[in-house]
C-alpha cells in the first residue's frame, strides 16, 4: 500500500488544501475518457488526485479478478523503499470490501495504520474505493456496483485533507473508476475478438485437414472398386477369367481403407470429445506386451496386403522388439490400441520410400531412455519403477524446424491442425494416462522416433497439456 511505502522522493511539501471553486471535473473526465491507454489514465489520475485533494503522492491498486488479489498498478510522488503490496487484512482490503472512503488525518495516532506508514513520512491519507457498475446484460438485470480497486492520496502532514478536498477526491475516484472500467472492457473485447479470429482460423485449418484426411482413403477405395467393376465387365463380355489372387488382394486393400476411414472418423469424434472435455478412459488390467503385439501384427498384415497390391516389391519392413515377456498395468485397452495404431500409421505415412518401422516396448527402468526436456522431466517421478516404455521408429522424412512438435512437448488442443488428428489423439491418450510423449529426429530424411512413457495406472486427474 502507499501507506506501507518508503520515504517520499522529495521534501514534504504538499499542495495546499483544495479551496475556492470546484475542480474542473469536466476537463478531467474528458481527459480520463479520451486517454488512449490504461497507463495514461492512471498517470493522469495520480497527477490530478494530489493536486485537488491536498496531498503530494498517490497510489492505485486494482483487483485481479483471476486471482482475487490486489496489486499496485501505479505510483506517483514517491519511490517505495519496500514492498508496497497490501496486507491480507489491512486498510486496502477493508476499503475494497466495505466500499467506503476512509480518511485518516493522523496516521501515527490511528491504531489501524501500519506503523511503517508514519515512519515513511506519510502523516495523513485518504483511501477511496474505485467503484464500477457491472452486469446488467439481460433485459431485466440491473448493473450492480462492484469495487474494482483503491486509490490512495497521501500527505506529509497531519490534518491535510479538508471536507471539500475529500469531496473532490470522491468525485474524481468515481470518474476514474468508470473510465478505467471502460478501458478494461474495451481491452477485454479486443482480446476476445483476437481469440475468436484465432479460433475461426484454426477451425478452417481443422476442416481442411479433416477433409484431406478423409479423402485420402477414398481415392484407393474408389480406384479398386472401379478396377474390380471393369474386370467383371470384361469377364461378362469376353469370358476373361478374373485373377482370384489379385481380387482378394484388392478386396483386402479396400477393407484396409475402410478401416482407415473408421479410424479417421473415430479420431474426429475423439477430437470433439477432447474439446468438449468429455474424453475419458476405461482402465482395466492389461498386459502391454500382448496388446502391443496383437496391434502390431494386425497393422502389419493390413499394410503388407496393401503394399503387395499397390506396388509389389516395395513396402516397409516391420520390426517388433519387446524387452519383457509381460508388462502388466491398468490401462484403457482400446485407447492404447488406438495409440499404437496411430503411431504406426504416422510412421508409414511419413516414410513413403519404405524402410524399417519398429515398435518397441520395455520396462522404463531398462529402456535406457533419456528425457532431455525439462518440461517433460517435471512430469516424471525420480524413479520409474512400474512405468513402461513404448516407441515407434521409422526411417522416413524426419522432422525439421517447425515440423518438429515444439521441442517434443505434448501438443495442446489448439494444435490438432498442425500435428494431424492421429498424433493429437495420441498426445491426449498419453496425457490422460498420466504419461509423456515426445518425438526425436536427427533431421531431414533421418527418420523419426516417437517415445512414450506410461505409469502403471492412470492418475486421478491428468496433467494439463503443455502450452
């Protein structure tokens, strides 16, 4: 508080008490309203308040609505020699809660005043609530007065404030409260407009991404359907025999693309659930080794069948590694299947020339994994007993610059458009399980490895995504 501040910067010479005609309220009101920024408003207020009230210094506190704390936003006429934050039950908080003007003509004789106040040269003070009217947006709802801050005007001598001076200060505080509130509201509206613009831009990107993702499996699906139709027509008109092996492979590819569409639709629904806060887990006793191997084999068979039809002789070499016969824990089986499938799909997608795609699972204590990022290290316990490690490595195009997931941190909800639906869902699945996920790459065409660490069971409440 001003009353808890250090000695005045200048000798204790105060302006004379207000007398004569009332201050130019209209001039001050106009200047406050037209001031372009909150800072300029506060500077004007602090210069005018001592002049019209009979003091020589002033302080403004505003209430932080997010935390409920009072904070000093402007000082005038003195340089505080110590922290000027208000005491929890001090005079500032009293004025804020009671919304009454407090006049103390002798700070040394008033027991409510912190002894440091007169010791710092402040012998009289006026504390004025800054009251704004809020609410009243509904047709029948009236705006309610709310104290948003406190203005202190201080003087270096006792009995410095006359009734006329206090009355002038009360009027000035009322004008200032309205002007400051309007500025804060305009600032909040500008911030809201920027957030809305950003959200709309993200939505457009998201729709574009979703459209592209959904269209990708439709192209081969339509192509094989047309190819099968043409072969059936030729068989009907010329008696040409249909290659049963080719037909089975083509149907296998079509089923694989339908499965891919199903995963994409599931991912879209999951993204909606994440944004709505309804994304949940169904943890059950699970062996990660058995689950990962089952998912790996199913995915490999599908991709191998597609590759044999689309480009015989090319494709990926799938490698399975397990550092343990079993890795028991309590996890959501469906979500971990989805996690592994999405990571494998991502590895295949970004290694178009083929190469190794490796899935590895192991106990975290024996995986020799090095978590280099402090933000991720903070989420992990000192000992990883019971934790499990999972990684997917490819030999594809790698990550360069902005393509890298922000230093390896979990993507947040606003980044679904930048990382693809699959990786966004992967990050949310891992976060909900209380684990961490990050990517590493040596650079362009050097491949990528996605690492995952999971605790033996999900926490009661998951960590917030890293921003």
